[in-house]
C-alpha cells in the first residue's frame, strides 16, 4: 500500500506578476488568514508565489461573536458585518506595514454564517465596502452568491484554483472545517463536492478537553472505536446524496452534534471514532473515483493520525502539502479568485456547483489609492 508523503516543491517563479492579498476565515474559527500572493500566466495555467502569510488568531470575544452570529437579529447581524469589516481592514493595514509590495487587490472570502443555496443565499460576514474604504485598496468580496443566483451551490469555489494552480495532482483534498475534494472526471471536467465534516467535529471534541485542536491526532490515537457511534455517523443521509453538494455549519449542528452528544463514550473514544469515520468517508470517495494521488491541505493535514487512517482505508497516495500551502491554500486561492474576477475571467465552474453556467462571481469595491 502506498505511504503518504510530503510535497516536494512549494511554488513557481512569477516574474512581473500581479499582487493580491487573500483573506479567509474558516468555519473552524481558527482565525483570519492573510496571504500576499503573486500570480502570472503560464500556458493554460498560472504561476503563483506566496510572499508573506499570517494567521491572526481570534480572541475569545471574536470567537463568541462569530459563533453566535446565526442567532442575531437582522440589525445586530449587519452591525457585526460592518464591525468585522473594520477588524479585517485594521489587520490588513498591520500586515502590510513594512511590506515591500502593496497589493493591487484585496480578495476576501469573509466568514460564512448562513449557507443555504437551496433557499437562494449564502452570507459571509465582513463588509467589502468597509475594507476598500479603510485600506484604500480595491476589494473583491461576496464570491458565492453569483453562482447561487444561477442555481448553483456556491461551493466549493476552490476547485478552479486546484485546476489552474495545482494541475500536477489528480485531486486536491482540503481538510478544513469541512472536508472537500476536487478532481478531473473522465470527461476532463473539474468536479468537486464537500465530503464530510472534518475539523468542525474534531475541534469541537478537543475543546471539551481544554485544547483548541488535537495536535497530530494524539488524543484521538489514545482512544478506541465506539461501534454504535461509528455506525450512526457513517449512515448519515448526506453521504448518500450524489452530484454537486455542499455542507455548512447548520448541517453539522443539526445532523452530527446530536449523535456525538447522545453517545456515552469518553471524549478520547469519541475523537478516535470521529477520526475513523472521517477517514472511512474520505477514503471511500478516493477509492470510488480511482484517485491515484491527492494533495492534502487544510489544518487537518497536520493531523498525522487522520492522514494515516485515510491512507489505511484507501489505495491513493496521500501527499501532504508544504506547511505554507497547508495553512494558506484557501487564502491563496481566494486571492486567485479575486484576480480572475478583476480580469473578467471565469472563477466559478458549473461542473462543480451545478449552476446553469460558468460565471464571473464577486462584488468589486474600488479603492482610493
């Protein structure tokens, strides 16, 4: 059986490229990722380089504000939308102090609060107009709703970056709050979908043991499988859905957390069982589509126990990305989506989201500098 390995190279040369600062806040509430990236054309793809990257951890106040956002009144929600925009703008200006190159563009994913494409909307906190006004830098934001308006899932959006920046891998797997995959199908189309919950579940359990996350999966490794819980998790209805599909925090809270709460197992056993569930579910997808090699990124790629179990259950060579890519791949690709938007190029694929057509998605607010 192939053993998982580590990515050999990090990025390519990008002479005379375009500088974009990508901002990303994930569902796992780790913090705000900032990545100053440079992009240049190369054949049918692009070169890229991450010049500087940083994660600004959320303090207890911001974690509470973001996690409680779904329960706010409309008025309080939009007040927080503006406040988070001011927070991001301040962090951008601090990040760029002393930088040798100022970006031409900010491209912000924001922080997803509601993701309900079936109801025609997906909302991200972090006002793009505020970002552009306070930094003076043109800003692309609201990258999902153009696709949703065309009947798409509005997610995942990262696959076009996988296609154009990481084409040397047959598939890319992101182990973030949600685990998702993108790959080329037999028709040569890029397809992608969310597979299952990931760090949303593991971090939730780790916090009950006083840890923000399970470093290298050591706490999970110390536990054992609880068969009843494993069976209940594996049989969740979402896994039977075919075609374009996406997950949000709402699904995790309504479908997964009740099963975790009802189990009488220890936290360590719940962690071990959760890792086994995630590994089996991800491996099933890899095996189904005969993926020979996949690049793994996202915070879960640092969880050695999780990657080991995925490798155990699959015939895929699991390649763990360079740490800079593991940490900042989503910020890199959202910077890239903004770059595509600014240049009038497709940044949302109908083959991925099931929208009625490919689109150029994202709102653009012009800066003053």
